[in-house]
C-alpha cells in the first residue's frame, strides 16, 4: 500500500464571530479577511512539509478548491509545478484541477504534460467533480456538469497520448480544431489517471474506464458500495478484474508518541469538518444537472416517504447528496470520526490497526491519501506527525501487496 500526504492549506485565522455570522465560509466570505502575509507563511510551511515527505519516503497529493477558508490551493497546476521541480523521489498526485469548471481541457493537458516532464515521470493525474460553492466562483452552469467532466477527461487523455500531429475534437461541450501540445508527457501513453467519487453511477464509470478510484471521507459502508459498483461495472462490460491497486481511500491521519498526542492531532484535523464545511443553502443543495435524473427523488427528499422501508433511504442506496454528507460531518468529534472510519489517530500501532481494520471492511485498497494537516495545527506538529507516520506506520503498509479479491 502506498501513502500520499496532503494538506489543503486551509486558512483558519478568521475571527470566530465572523464565521458564526456568515451564511457560508466558502464562495462568499469577503477575502479582506485573508492576510497575504499569513497566507505566504502557510504556503512556505506546507511546501516545506511536502519536501519533508519527499525526504521521508511518502508520496504527495495536491488538491484544488476555490474561494473559501477550506483551501488556499486555488491554482493546482502552479502548485504541482513547484512540487515537480522541488521534489526528487515522491510521486505527485494532482487531485486535481477541476476540469468541468475550466473552459479548455487542452490547456489542462498541456499543464500536466509540462509537470510530468519537469518531474521526469512522477506525476499522477486525478479528477474531481466540483462542489456547489465552486460553480458560482467559476461562472459555471451546473447543468451538464457530469457530462462535461467525462468529456473533459476524454479530451485530456487523447491530448496527452496523441503524438502524430494535430487532431480535431468535436464534442458536445468542447470543440478544438487543432490540438497538438508540446511537450508530450514523460510517461507513455500518459500518467496514471484517478477519479474521486462516491456515488454508484460515477463509480461504475470509473470502473469501466480503468481509473484509480479514490473515496474521500465516506466511511466503510459507502466506500465498500462504491468499490463494488466499480468492480461490477467492469464485470458487466466484460473487462478483466482489477487489483486493490485500483482503489484508494482518503481520511484524516495523525500518529503521535502517545494515544493522547495522536488524538489531540486528530482533533485539530477535524477543524476541516467542523468549521470549513459551512455553506449557504444556495450552494449546499445538490444543484440541478449534477446528478442523474433518476436520483432526484432521493436527493431532494429530506425524509423518507410515508411507509418507506429502510432499503428505500438515501443512505441504504448509497446516494447521499454532498449537502447531507456535509451536515453529518460538521458535527463529528474524535470518537465518532474514528468510529466512522474517516479519522485514524493515536500511536503508530493504533493507527496501523485502524487502517487495516478499515482495509478489511471495504475489501482492500492500494493507496491511502492521508490528510495530515488542517485547521490550527502548527508546522511543528505537522512535521512531527509526518515523521512519526513515515517511520513507524508507512513501512508496514508497504508490505500490503496488491491482490485481486474473489
């Protein structure tokens, strides 16, 4: 099992009374609350932490979010380019540029090819469906978001792998008369592709496309359902079975010298859930067009219909809208977060046992994306957590080899 360390570079230094009064801490909170000097210090600290991961044998992961206190990583390609030049050994996962929000997938492919060459073949490319708060921030129509997402991925894949001169693309959402990027990527035919999703519909599509499937903070039940949908779609399409190396899970992780120190680190990580998920109704409701029409009755219903049996609920069907999932996550403490499989914390031995218990529950996975810093965690605490995990936990996880279940 490979480990990927990440920090979304949140900005927690907004007065609490401002956060309490705001209807949303994403998309609409005025940016005069962001001090550029503090932001610069955060960038310096987190970049140093990424470089420490490179020294310690961990891979690194850079995300992208826009216009909120949850993340200062609004320019993913720029950050990935820095990591490509400054790291030496770590693989770099961009998870990732929000392709359905950007008008030109060819430009995204060009940026990725450049980073892959700069890193001499250490780039991995991940795709994420954008959230509701990021639609207005990028002047994007939510209708057709999922279709744009897959078409953008198809165009990026072809742009990276086509080496015989210009080609044209006439799609539903993107049109290019002349595509011919320089440089081509270092890895052939292109860097490995990932996709983050939890609902069965897109999980199946990820399976058919053979991408690495990553689940973020979904817990054992939702993760297992998504992995099963992935495998089932491949079987129905007559495609070969894939190993656990095609699956990944993202969770908060902190290892300390004692259980108390590890739990204290875990509690600081939960700031991301308890504070930075606050979103106004116009952003948090599942927007029209971003999910298949057949899921609409489940998504918009706030309670099961009269006489509904348990198997008719959203949770049982595995179609929990992002807004409902966010409300659930915002109220979690350390014990609940650990019980739900979205936080692994404690001593190195305890963290290892928690990860492997989760591994067994979901049927295995080959990659752990660990969210190792968030909220008011200091640089010193983050550095200690990285060293503790990389030296005491990661070597044991590497002994977990890919398997093909069943």
